[in-house]
C-alpha cells in the first residue's frame, strides 16, 4: 500500500527504478534502440515528470488539458519530429522516437496530455506530410511544430464508426469553397484543435479537408463525458453550411479512402505500443501492491492463486512486448502489414484490459478507489478496444487476410 500511496501522492508518476516494473519487462534489452533513442527517452521522461505529470490531476478534474501545454511541448522539441526541416521540423522520420514518448507517457501517467499530443504527432500529422502540397505545408506545418496549430482528425460520425464508406458528411463545391454539412463525434482534441483533418463525401468520393478554427459554419459541440480518459478533450463537431476554401483540400478529391488505409496501420501500431506500456505499468503496480498488502497473516502475493494469476499476466505481457517491438521494427523498415497491425491492436488492447481488471481484483476494495492508479487504468484501458477501429474489425481484417471473407 505504501507504493500505491506514493504513486497517488505524486500525481501518478511511476518510479522507473521499481523492481516490479523491471520484472515485467522494463529492463529488457531492446537492441533495435540506438544511443540517440535512449537519450531521447530520458529527455522525454524528465520532461513529462517535470512539466506534465504534476498537472494531470487538475487537467482530469477540468476535463481538458491547458492549451498552452502543447505550445510548451513544441518549444521543448516534442512536436512534429517528422516534419521536414524546410517546414521547421527536425526531419526525423523514425517512429521509434514516437514510440518511446508514448511509453514514457504511460509510465509517468501523463495520459491526458500525451493522448492529445500523440493524436497530433502519430495520427494526424502524417496526412499533412504525405498528402499536402507545398503551399499547404508552408501554411500549416510550422505551426504544427511550434504547437500553435494543434491537430485533430474527424472521421467518426453519430451514425458511422468503423465503416468509413458510410460517412455522411458532405462537401459540395461552390466556387472557391466547399460547403460542408454534417456532424462528427468522439473527436480527440475536438475543443483544443486548430486544424481538423475531416473526412467528407464529395462528388468524386471520400475526400479530406483541413477545416480551421474560425471557419464560418463550423461549431464545436459539448465536451463529452466519458468512462475514462477524463483529461482528454473529446467533442462533437458540427458543420452547418461551413465554407471551407478549396485550397484546404488535402490530396486529390476522392482519394481519402486510399489515404486513410495507408495511415491506419501506423495509428493501430501506436495504440498497440501504448496498450502494452499501460499493461506493463498496471502489472507493476499490482505486483508492488500484493507484496505489501497482508491478509490472514501473510502478504496476498504469497497465495498460490495470486502467484499463478500474476505469472500468467507477466508471461502474456512479455509476449506482447516482444510482438510490439517486432512490429515497430517492421514499421521502421516499411514492412509492417495491415494484418500484423490489426493483430497487435486487438491482442494488446484486450490484454491491457485484462491486466487492469485482474489487477483491480487483486487490489480488492482499494482498487475501486480513484486515488489508486489501478482504478484509472481500468477505466482508461476500456476505450482502447474501440478506437482506431474496433477489435471486431481488427479480427475481420485478419480473417480476410487468411482468405476467409
């Protein structure tokens, strides 16, 4: 219980030197990481523990991260690493850096801030880098690096989830503008975002528009109340004859479905990496707890049921870590397949939920209390099985890849 109380009192910062964390994989050799990656990881850890973790409780209470947190992250060099130098970025096209930042965010419980930052860096920004023309890059990318332009991406609609072909939001050409009519929901960074990459139906098919803050007819709805991820701003968006300049068309009209398919594997890999890191942390917290909590005159970790449960979880977490690290290496070399990304996404997120659930059970009544971090893991982990494509859709992708559909 002392370890749990210490974690709670420091705003959820995990002790990286903890024996339990090392035991579940935190000290495993990772030869595909080079010295520059390890130096970046240490820098990210220090930044998150100093500038982010102390504010997480307040952000969770207010339901949104302070907008200024992202400009501070930009000034510290954590935004837009992959943006070419010509547009103000570092020009580092190496997803290992993104992965390490996400892992450190999970281990320092900087989830509210990091979820918005990773949506910006890992999910939305690649569309601008890959599909924007030079004028658009000059206009948008420097702000994406500085944090002055925070990104969102809007695909999900009130009646449309994983089925992108069913998107109903329309964009009709009217002179120098598209007139956009429709609504989006469950949009991460929906309140804070300055530029939202929006999937719309045009005459040529599914297209992407960059819709900017202040666009006439673009309104943000309520900030949604969720089971978990309470500090992450998730919102509804409404387009009531919103007039978007044709210069904000990203790529070719009708090309969005292909663009989305190209980028979804990276998004799902990012989810897998964060899920396995979350599972490692949740398991470490549980090991710490059962070593200290006593019942019937001995620690509950000494009971055979506890040892067997944790032995199973440690094994599965270790297997998950090996698969995720392999997938990351495949992605860096351009060899990660859609099927492997889907496998990793559904397996690691199912595992994260399992570890959080078993961990909460082993905490007993204390696990149900919000001051104990395992409670937050339980609530936060549940959405991972749904976003970036539900796990049922992931299994459908794997099944079709086997020639079964």
